[in-house]
């Protein structure tokens, strides 16, 4: 996914991209089938979000220069209202995932998003105590 950080004093001010990697941890009670969550159900929630972001530019409404540039291109884009730091992307993904209907036994979901091999952000949503 392509993006840029217009406020950044270093290289990240430039248009660039990453092959982000998302790791999810789902915590909950084991159901009557012996599962916390069926991976098929998890993929049904996650895959459309990943497909939307794959080979797209994440464009912040806070970046009028990039918005102006991309107006002239018919390119895949995802418009957001935040700067596309890995921390904000992690929060965005977690918000999108947990806004779906999840099984009632789920207590929390943790997302870890790797931007590079050793740079990542992690966030957790408590669904119920």
C-alpha cells in the first residue's frame, strides 16, 4: 500500500509504499465446538478489508497536496481522515475488524501491523470483560 506522511522531516514525506503484514490475536472463551473463532469467519471479515487496501494509496484528508496530485490519476485509493502512520493504520484496521459482527464469545482482538521487518504497531480492542 502506498502512502506518505506530509509532516515527516525525513524520507517518509515522499510517496512510498510498504508490504504491510497484519497479525491478529483473538481472545475469547472456547465455544461448544472447541473454537474461539472459526478461521473461515475471521477471513470473511478481514479479507475484504485487505483487498480494499491492496495496491492502493492511502490518502489522508489532511494532505491536500497528495489529494490534488491524485485527482488526475485513476488509481486505487482509500481516503481516510488521519495521517497514515503505522500506528493509525493499526487503529483503522482494528476499528474496521471489530465493527463487524463477531461471535459472542470473543473478549478482545489485538492487531499487530508490521510496516517493515522490525517496525510495527500493536493495538487491542476489548469487546467484553
